[in-house]
C-alpha cells in the first residue's frame, strides 16, 4: 500500500506539464534555432575573413605596384648617370682608335686587330704591331 | 463542460483554476514564462534573417578603380614610360591631434613630407571651413604611411596618379592625363579608350556598423585594368635625339627644333622629338603651345630638301639621267617676271644640281615635268595628306592643286617654296627613296596588349605606295651621297665609318605678305648607311641664329644622332676609316 502510495506520489510530483511530443517538438525547435545561429555566426566569421583577405590582396597588389615604380625610378638614365658619377665611373662610346673594324664577312680589316691589341698593351710585352 | 451542446463556462473556469493551483499548472506557468522570451527572440531572428526589409536601406555598394594601362617603348616591359600608381594623400585634422603628440606630429610631417615646420604649425591655428581636413602631401612610401598614420589626427586617402618615370622623355608622344584621369594629349588621348580600365563593383548589404555582410553579397565584379600600349619608339634613341636637339636649339638660340628617326624597311618610328619639351606630370604649368608635337603638326616650307623629290620625278619620267646637263644660268634666272637666285652657275649635271642644291636647275626640271606630273609625284609622296599615324594634331600640309598654281608655282614648289609640309611627310619621302621607291606607312604604336597578355591590336609594316621605280630611287640615293662629300652642302653631316646620303634645306619662314629676311627653317634629312640604308633622320630647327643654314645648324646634329644610332643598332660600318698612322705589322694571325 505504502509502495503504491509512494508510486502515486512520485508519478504525481514528477508528472510533466506537457506531453513528451510537445516537449520534443519544442526542444527540436530550440536546437534548430541554436544551430542556425551557430552556422550563421560561422558564415559571418568566414565572410569577415574573406573580406579581410580581399583588402589584404588589394593592399599587396598596390604595394607591388609601388615597389615596381620605385625600382623603375631607380634605373632611369638620370639615376644611372648619378650612380656612375657617384662611383667615379665615366662611360662613353669607344674612341675611334679603340674600335676594330670588321668587314661584312666578320673579318677584321687588315691590321686593325693588331693595332687594337697593341693599343691595349702599349708597354710592348707582347707586341704584334710596332709604330714606325 | 458542455450540456446539450452549450459550453459551461463556470465549470471550465473551476477546472482551470484547479489546474492552475496544482503542481503541474504551476510548472507549466513557469515554463511558459521562461520560454516566451526565447520564442520571441526566435521569431525576431527568423524575421531579421528571412524577412523582407525593402523599406530599410541596407544597401552596400563599393566601386574600385580599374588601373589605367601602361605605355612602354619598343624594348618590352623594361621601360614603362607611363604607369598608374596608387599613392597616399595625407591629411591633417589638427583638432584630433593629442596635445602631447603635437610636436612629434609636426616633426614627422616635416621630415617625411618635406613641409616647412612654420607652415605645419600654422595649420593648427586654422579655423573655419576646411580646417579639419588639411592636405599635407603625397607619398608612395609605405614606411612614411606607417609613420604618419600612427598618430591620431593624420589620415591617408589612397588615390591613383599617373606617373611618367622618365620625366620629360617622349613627353610630346606620351601626352598626359588630366586631373580627372582622362587622356588629354598624345597617346594618352589617342588611345584613351584602350588605356582606360573598367571599374570593379561590390553590391551587398551592410550591418548596423556599416560593414558589409559577406553572405548577402549579390554582385562582385573585379576591376579590369586597361590595355598596355607598346610603342615603336626606342627610349635610348629618343634620349640621344632629345639631348642633341636640346643642345642644338640652345646653341643657336632657336625657337624650337624637332627630329624624327624612322626605320626605313618597316616605317616604324624609332624617335619623335620636339624641343622645348615639358613634364607630363606638371602639364598645367605649361602652355598648350608647349604641348604641341611640332614634328607632326608644324607645317612649314621645306626649302631645298624638296629638291630630291623633284629630281626623282624628273628621272622617273625618263626626262633625263644623272649626267643630263642643265643650264643653271649665271646666278639669277628670270622666269614669269620674277628672279630666281642661285649660287651655282653654268651647265651642270642633274647629280651636281642635287649635290650643290641648284635652284635654277631644279626649277627647270620641274618645268619639263609640267604642273600635272609634278603635282602627281608630290601626291604620290603623300604631300598634302595625312598618314593617320594615330596622334592628334597631325597636319596634312598645304599643297594646292595645279588649277590654283600660277605660272611661277612649279619653279617654286619644286625647290620647296609655296608648299608646306610636316616633318613626318619629309622623313617618309626620304625613307621611300632609301627603300628602293617603296613608301612605308609610318607608325608609332607597335601593339596593344591586354592585362592578361592577349594581343588586342598588332600593327605591321605596310607599303602604301611606290612613287618611283627602284632604279630611280637608287640613282637619287647615289646622288645624295655627294651632298656629304667635299663640295657638297652637307659635309658636316658625315658620319665616321658610314656612308651618308642626305640633303640640306634652308627655307625662309613665311610671314604675312611674303618671307622673313631673318627667320629660317634649317633642315637636314638623310639616311645611313647609304649603301644599304637602315634608318632615316630628319632634323629641323626653327629660327636658328646667327647661323641659319641647314648645313651649318642641322647637319652636325644629324651627324651626332646618326653616329650614336648606328652604333646602338650595331650596324656594320660600310666605310671603315683609312689607317692614317704607319704601322709595321708582325705575325698578324689574320
């Protein structure tokens, strides 16, 4: 009797106000809403990341253009002249006597090669041509 | 609850109250109380994400500038002559600067943007309109950007500017873009459509903080950069030409000068220069006259350099040959009641007439040709027409039809008076003579390439006419080599190691009512090497003083340019200099 009364009491105290179906439906809805919120938050995070990367890409592209412009500006003829002067270099086309003339078949004109060699080695350690 | 179909509210109410007082009832009440906000939030969430909010503006739109295309010279991408560059334009909001950072801000601005400290300090005292957005200067250095924007009160706007890394080089050909980014001169204008990029756009929605909601992005079109233009001009040759031109114009205190270098076999222009030049980045500091490309748009009477055309026509019509004798009279010849002066006298050959530039002999050749044929040959050489080279401002020159010629006209037109030409027409005519009579279309743009490497347009050499037969052209070329020899008018145009064929020209400047007695156009046009011509050079100087002849003013400039160009193009010399010193050669392996 006592057991039956205890059982009745427990059943009465622990009886759910709603049927399990309704509770299940509510729990499912809440889970769906929470899941939607979670995925939406993840999408937003990814979207922010994509936007951040897009901005970074544009910045890098612009930085590349600026670096390229800086490099081009450093090798203009005027800059090269400055660099040559700064290092004490003087560049010019060769003088007439430094040139070795070749004919159209690629052969040096008679005597020209010897003269060029002599000019490069005026001390005469290996003279090929002698000035008269 | 119902009695005979009617609802008994009294018993329903009693049962409800009883349920409410029970444990289950109280539990349900608490459950509903706690759950309702969740239901409300869930409903709101669904409404926000899935509902239609057309009446609230969440539109987000952002546009991106499509970079303008680049302009290169003929040497691939080594020499970008015009580029678009993103840089920062810094501004100051003095009221946002922290008081304890003011000194550091001033120093940073002075150091990095080359501003005077007095000026910067003045900006802090400014009030009224514009006092919260004061432009400080521009820089493309990211280190300067980092240094300046570290301070509150300094901001940076990213802008796109057009930069010309080589300054004044090719300024008349490149042109410039105006402050609105639209091409306004030169290639920038002529090919503005091709060079202009297309803007990119993002259309989306924004949140309460005005940030884009990426998942709501409906449109993303990336910006499309403009096409790149590759010119036929060579920067190194152009530099040589511009330097020599500047030196010549300044030496003879001339108004201006221009020079064209053309590749004979293809018609490509290797250099096209006018001096004085200008800086495209500061175009608004110059007058529109200084922007003008005189090599294309100056129309002037060419003088004696026209004689080669007359002689070629005379020979082509088989009216004579190089040795045909013509009476150059005695220093002056009256025709149609007007004297024609000449420094050559007696009977001279056609070859000598060209070498010594005889006015009378050439005029007589023109009379033998007749108006109709002379006009036809001038038109065959494209005088009086444009080449449509693609640059704005190209002129067609002035060549009246024979119906409007006077009796005197052929004697004057044949020696380069009474007809007005452009430098481009003159250089093309001589290139035709050097090219065995074939006239090539001159062109400046080699190809246009899209940003992804696709060839949009490719120009190729094109023969546009054959004014004279090949053997006639060769004959005239042989005669023209005499101009730079002893006795010729263009000795100063000789180039060491190379044979030169060319012609001097000294023409009085046309003024209202006649010709100036003090102002001349001094010209020299020629090609190198004469034995197998590769390039033609025309140099014209307007109003040189005190010397004014083509042989004295322009011929030396031609020689300097031709020497450097021949060496640069690695053309084998066809006239190696004689060895003047005595050498005893031993064991020469060759």
